[in-house]
């Protein structure tokens, strides 16, 4: 299991997190959905059928930092060979978008 606290935003953050930029769009959409609408502990799942990779984004708990609402989250990343990696980060809401810190 891998853990990484992100200090970047959007696609750059996902590339730093997973090493794969191809899934960044679907992960971004899942992150925005999960952090905006899911209660803590409830996951939003994503899948890339072209590569067989899949995963989830799950808000873990809320916090307030940088004068904005923030949420700690977990991202699971599954590979076609049944291996998995898990990453942890914090995203804060700014201008109606969740940005990874």
C-alpha cells in the first residue's frame, strides 16, 4: 500500500499520485463528485475500460484549512493484474471546485 499526501492540483496531482496521466480526467470527475456529494466513507467509483484500470475516491473526514472547507480523501487504484495502490490526500473547495493540496 502506498501513501502520498498531494501538494499539487488537478491533472498534475493525479500524475504525481498514480504515475499515470491517462486516467486523470475520469479521476478528476470522480473526485469532484465524491467530495461535493458523498458523505464520509461513501465511495465514487471510476473505470478505464481501455486499460482495465479502475478505482474509487472516498471522502474520509472534513476539515477547515485555508479559510475553506476541506476534505481528507482516499483514492484506490486497481490494476488489471489484481494489484492495488492506495493514496491519501486533502482537497479544499475554492471557487466551486475541489483542489488537491
